[in-house]
């Protein structure tokens, strides 16, 4: 009994000492300083080690305070994983005295894809299912070749040929690093598209199509060269020069004389653009923490002979924050402005394209010369595993990351449309739009996210939608 009482008094005494200690005394408690004695990268059978090392702020001889060790290793893991070259990345550190041995262990993704193409021609699954009567003629098919890690240097080679609802031939090649410092890269692209059925206008904020024609009624040629500069880890500058030729037939002009403005059949122009991005997200495909900021300015029409002249400004950002071990919150905002107000129909862009949409308005295309939107999500990590599928012999496919997040969301947006009753016939522009809802987000192989949402929008509609578009895309 005496031993028990003595232990109690010792514990109480230690608690009193801790409670009366000043914050300065606690903060000044000495911590261990480790030195990196060994840095090893394993698992990269194809990827060059310098591609992984480019994402690290660690090298042999560096010193790290013990209080910063865990956060420093996690930041490096996130940067390597965000190359999208790997299924998973582990950063392991072993200590021996004040020496650290760090191992960057990776498992590579499947890099080379050569497969048939079969996809919907419409903007999303919901439009095809609800508005287009699930018509299988509204699909494109063909083949593509995509190498996401050409030569093991994170170079991206793409080749695609498609036919069906529309024709497409595209080739592009991206080299992320041209110089020894691995700061400057280049991307080149050439693309042809042909249409026998196309959207020529909107009615009640839904796309209106010409219907199938015997010959192509629109052809488009595009060429692009882009230089990018990435000096640190999180900031990228891109400078882009492109040429576009858009040719339509009399059929389209008769349906919409404003398609190119002034009943023009051809629209040719050069364009130049600058884009800046700052991205500290922990996972670029499904972030839980971090910040992304993107801004761009684009001038269409550089020479007197160009058929189009317009200026476009874009600003966007996303902020993501974990609230507890399982709860997290995200906020996305985007803004676009273009000038002049009187623009051809094929240049008008608002809400409803790619990742720029409001949940609950998936069936609508709200065109205009300017828009703003905000999207907020509260997410709960219900389940997360890395499944080992040993029965699959290909190592790149026998590991399946899978996570499930129930979600509560609220969105709001506004589109400015100067001519709501003329060429773009909009009833949803020039007013605030909003939606709320609940959803289930499934993050699976290759960081694909499927979103199942039940929403209620500000025009009184309740809907269930399936969506696989990225929340924030940096082009």
C-alpha cells in the first residue's frame, strides 16, 4: 500500500512540475538533430532516379530536427506521389544514433496504354442518359496509344484516332525537363477534328445539335507549342502559342449566323497565353489538405489577318483542410472574364463544360462571356484501403487503392450573358444559381473518382447524377 501511495505522489509531483513550467521552457527543450547518412530509392524499375530526386528536398548530409522529421518526410512523399507515376509511395526512415537512413519506396503505375476507345460524345453521362435517349450512335470509337513515362523520364506521348459521332486525330509529346537543372520543359500538340453532327446553339440552356449529315459540316485544325518553367516544387509558369482553324458549312450558318459572327464560314487565328499555378495539394487527384491557385491570360488574334480578336482572363483556387482524422473540408472558386461582349457562339463558355459546373445543374450549359462559381464540400473518410490482388500477375494492376467518402456539398454560381434571347437563348444566365446535396465519392485505380450525387437546385429540381470529372484541373 505504501509503494502504491508513493507512486501516486510521484505522478502528482510530475504533473505539477509540467503544469507550472513556462511555455518558453517547454519550447526550448532540446530536440535531436539528425543527419541524413543514406538516401535510397527503390522500386523504380523504369523511372529514372533523377525524376524522383527532382521532387525531393532531401540529400545526403542534410540535417533535420526531430520535431520536423515526420512532416518533412510526408511532404516529400506527397510530391513524389503527385507525379502520378506511382500506385503508392512510402518514405521510410531508420535511425542509428543521430544518423538517418531514408528509403523512398515506390510501386510504378502501368505507363503504356494501347487500347480501343469507346466513349460518349456528350459532355457527361447524365446528359447522354437523360437528354439523348441513351443513343449509342452518340459515341466515338477508335484506338489510342498513351505512354505516361516515355524513356522513364516522365515524358508523355499521346496518339489517338477516333471516329463515329465525330472524328479525331491527335498526337502530342510532352518533355517535362529539357535542361540539366530540370526546370524547363516543352509540350507540342497537333489535332484534327471533323463533325457530321454538332452543337450549333443552345435552347433553354441545353445544347441543340444539327442532327446527322451526309458529309462533315465542321472541321477544325489546331497546333500548339507550350514552354513551361518550374524552378521549385510548387510553382509552374507556362507560355503557350497556338494556331486554330475552324471551318463550317452553309448548313451551320443558316442554323446560327452568329456561330462565327457575320455568317462567316472560316475562323482562323493565332493565340498566345500565359498561365501560372501554385499547387501544394497533398493529392492532386483527390486532395484532403493544401492549396491550389491558378491564373491565366489568353489573347486570341495576334495579327491583322486573324478572324478573331478576344481577351480572356481566368482565376481559380482551391483550399482543402482536414478537420479531424476522418473529416475534411474543401472550397473551390473560379472566375472567368472575356472581352469583347459580342463574341461568336463557338467562343462562348460558361458553366457546364469539363470541371466548370455546378452540381445539380449537370444537364445544363449556361453560356456567357463571364462567370463565377464557388463549390464547398464536407467529406468523411468512411473507408480506405490498399487492396492486394495477388491473383493478377501484372504487378502494376495487383495493387488497388480504394477509398470511399460520403459528402455534403453546396454550390453557387453566376453567368453573365449580354444576349440571353439572341444567339444563345439562355434562361439561367444573369441570375444567381445554387444547389445543395449529398453524395458518395469513390476514389479508385489510377486516382479515378466516381461521384454519386443527390442534389436540389435553386430552380426547384431534385436529381441523381453520376459524375467522373475532376474537381480542379490544371491544363
